[in-house]
């Protein structure tokens, strides 16, 4: 006993000593706790009680921070800067603050977000590609390491209240279930509150929402829209902050799903743009380019880059397809305006509550350029990402069963526009999202507003900056230093530089001298006015691209541009300056090695080797109706593997409801009962529906239902025979003409006994979530 007491006494001495050894200058976080102000004597009479005071770690007058990150929106989109979509909030903040016309992202979602949140290059922090395409090289794991603390983690330690809303997309796709682990969710990265979705996209009408670490369902309300909900939830959080911690500054990261696909918005917003795109994308680019020059957003000597030879001209689009193509663009433009309007609600509240003056707002118009992933235009966005062959007449015909063009933008489609509209949205540059070589993929407008410290200035800032510069800029203007250790983890170096000097001086000397870019083997590097790049193996606007397995980055052809004279990368000088090309290529390889970007092109690995994709390690499961919201990337691969699903249930007469479902309206599969009939549907991205329905009703009582799926060939996308049996007797069968090669959706789930979120079958949409009215005792799944 004496030994134990001695040990505890020693421990009590060690712990305070350890805290005492922690520096109090912010180099090591968390800060040491404030020492007691009281004195403990043997008796109460000999003791003094005084409450300790936790010091304010943040400097006096530290600003609030609001970061707005729009998704998939290019340089030429907002009318603030000569584009076609009305963005009054962006214009208001620009008119009251400053703007940047040479600010850059990484050309793709997760990597940009990782660089924004940590201040490091995207591959240094494990995000060389999107979370769903992560592979097991250090630069591509999809995990932001704890050696690169986010701005939220750092500012939280200084006393900031922190929150994140909307799209996250920085959690490994196989760690997003209700069982976690939660280390890499927003709340594990310093955000005290999170309201949004974890995947790369979700329905705006029926989003797959998470509050902190708990899955929640939106209301089945025709007036509901996710971006509007985000604005309301953001304002609610700000009100709570004002009530509970008014003396603390806040950090809010507000990153909507808008305007990533699916382009979901109420028709009234899209109707504002009716007829405004009938001239087509070629003419639209000329109009935007002229306005960009007229307002001084781009240099007077800038040249408009040509359309890629593999992209169609508007004149090539058949007259019968033009209404489809223009409606897709009207929806995108309306979605842009609608999203900007929700940002306006947040700004208005800051004005009304008297907080705007000392709030620094960074409004990033895009995490990359406009998205060409819709390719020829699509009613289901993942058609392209699965490389499923289709035609526009085929898609228009599929729309007929949904109400025609009026269905676009609604809950039964996952529409996204033609890649050539994205090209127009990247005016004056030549490429789009996914291309890191050209600025159409990586250059995005940035507006900064901070009335207390930044005077309105119409002169665009033209220093070369990158999304990794946001963190060091905030640390600089707040008045803190990047920590050397956080939560016991020594910290990686910060790659960004501070932009603070340009806040007050439009002509501040450029202080970023080198920045590399890499995405899917599309590479580039900036060095003091020069830019060298190589396009890479992928053209995002094309469907099937054979030969990826033969692509060799060491044989890539590089281009060279003098950006001091060539704003738009119009003139390739590689042949005139071969020595400069070799010099900068060597610098690129050195940067790539230092930042864990090797092997170059790792982002395309899963296109070549889909068998290596993130998937469940299991081959058999036992479920019941408590299994819901199981993300597709962790669920059984029912859509593209041989499998048997066995359902033990008990039902009444005319039983109805979903037995199990995977995916959503844009693509998925579902097994359900309707008035006693057993039905299975394989929804191949809306363009094809394979349905099996029992002729006879399933009698009341206990039954064993088996759904057997057998692929006709051992290859990606092979057709599949689906057979339904009840108590050993075949009752229905169908053949899926093609199976989904990769995944039905990014965020929809596998559900037992219900179909949550966007419904797989349009036939029970009005009865969603169509919960089964019997008893599901057990669902056994076996992959073969």
C-alpha cells in the first residue's frame, strides 16, 4: 500500500512538471494549463481560494474568420468578373474589399481542401487524389496526417470557436460509417461542430447529412434545399456563438456542395437564364472574354485560347439536342446564383449582428476549374466516371419517363452539363477541372473582405498565389506563429507564404517563387514568372480513354510559358528555350519527390487497376433492419460482383416496402415488395432499368427470399443475370445489360428495410423512404 501511495505521489509531481516544461509561446500545442491561483493548506482555515484565470491566447482584436469555398466553379463563371452567372454577394464583397486574378488551386476537390486547411502541398499531406480514388502510396492515402495540423486545430487551441459546414471530402472513403473511426472526420481535425456531408457530392434535395459524427436525415419537404439549409444552420451556429461565447473569435469554414454536380436547383432559378445560352459555348467564351477585358479583370494583351480539337463546336450539336444542352447550362448558372445568394445570408447576418467589421472573409470561387466530368452532358453524373457508353438521344429518351426536360435539376436526375460549357466557364484559359497543367483547371478568383483592416480597392492583385497560402496568411494577420508540435506530433513544414502584404498594397512584391502542380499525371511548375507543364494522360471531357496502362510520365512532352507576357498560356516557348524546360523539369521532379508526389500519375492507378479500389475486406455479412446509411465504398459490392442475398422475413398480406437498396436515383439497385409482389430493379444510371417482378403475391407468413446475381463474364461492366426465389422456388428474373464498373454514387448508401436518401426506383419515390411493413429478421450477403 505504501508503495502504491508513493507511486501516485510521484506521478502527481511528474504531471505538473511535464506541463511546466511545455513552452507557453504557441510553438507547442495545446498550451500548458493555467496554474492554480489558490493555495491549499492542511486545513480550510490555512487555505486561500481564488479562481485561476485562463489567459486569452489570441491577440487582442483577433478577427473572426469566414472561409467560403465554392465547388467546381471556374474563372469565367461569375459576372463579378465578366462571367455569365449573377453573383451579387461576390460582387458586394469584391467592391468592399480586394480581389486576386492569379490565385490557384490544385485542379481537384480533396487535394485543394487539404492544402487549404493545412497550408501544405496536397501530396505532402496525403491527398494526391480524391478520397474515393485513394491508393497506398504516402502522397495518395487520402489521410491528412496529424503532423500537419489544420488551421482549425491551431486556432481552437488559441481560443477560437470553430465550425465547418457542407462538403468535407477529406476522410478516407472506407472510414465514413457509423462505426468510424472518427479520427479523420472534421471533429477530429479541430472543428468543434460539423454539419454537412463527407463524400465528394450528394443530392441537394435528399443529402446524406452528418451532424458531428451522427447521420441525420433531411425532411421530406419539397421546399428543402441543402445549400439553403447550410446557410440557416450556419446562422444558427453564429447565433449560438454570440450567446455562449461572445468574447471569443470564430472560424467558420463554409463549403457548399454547390456548384458541383448534380446541378440541383429549383426551376425558378434556372428560368432566369432561359435563352441566354442559345448562342452556344464558342460565342459565350467570346462574350465573357470581352467583358473580362473591359472591366480590367485580365490584362489588355491577354489572348483567348482556342477550343481543344477533341471538343465539339456548338455548330456540331444537332438541333434536336440543343434544348437539352442549353437547359443543362441554365440549371448550372441558376445553381451558381442560388449558391451565391446563400453566402449573402451569412454576410447579411454578420452585418446585422455588428460582427462584419472585424471578420475577414475569404471567398474562393472554386476549388478547381469548372467540371468537364459531364462530358457530352448527362442526366446521371457518374455515367462518365464509370465510362458507361451512352448517347444524348438515349438520355433524352430516358428523360421522357421522368417528365422530359422539366425533370432536370429535380430529385430524380443527377444532371451535369456538357464539358464544353465548363470550357466556357474557364474563359480565357484552355482547360478545365482535372487538368493541372493549364490554368483553366487551377486558376480561381479570390475575394478578401475585412472592413477593419482592408480598404476597398478595385485593382486586382496579380501576385502568383496558391490555396496553400491561406493558412500562413491567417496566422500572419491574426498574429500567431505556426506551431512546431501539436498534440504530441512534430509538425511538417508549411509550404505556403503569407499574402498579407498584398492586402494593403496591390503592387506588393511577389513573394511566392515556386509552386508545383500535379493531378493524375497532369503536371506543372511555376518559377519566378516561368511556367512549365505537361497535359497528362487524361482528357476529362472524353469518355473511354484506352492506353492508360502504357502512359509513361518520363516520356511526357512539356510546354513552356512566359507568364510575364502571356497571361493565358497561349504561346508555348518550349522549342525556343529547351534549356529552360529542362531546368524547370528538374525542379519539378525535386519538388515532387520532396512532397511525396511519386509515382507521378498515381491518381490514374485505379482506372488501370480497378481491382485495387477501396472496398470492404469482407466477403460475407449478416444484416438486419438496423443497417442503414452504409456507404457504398464500405458495403457489399452488389452492383458488380457475383453475389447471393438471403432475406429471412415475416410479412402480412399485400406486404410493401424496401427489403434492401443500394445507391440512389442516379443509379443503384433495390429489392422491394409492393402489394405482395416481389420486385428487383437494377437502375443503370437512369439510362437503363432492368426489372424482375413476381407474377404471384408472396403469401402472409415467414419466408426465405434469395436474390442471386451472376455476371456473364469476368470483366468490368459485364451483364448480369438476376434471379429471385421465394422459399426455393424461382418467381422472377431479369438481366442487367451492363453492370456498373466502379460505383453507383459517391454518397448514397446501402440500407436494409428502407431506401434512405435519393430513391433507387422512381416507382416508389412518392412513398419514400418506403419502409418495409413486415419484419426483416436477417439479411445474409455472400460475395462469390
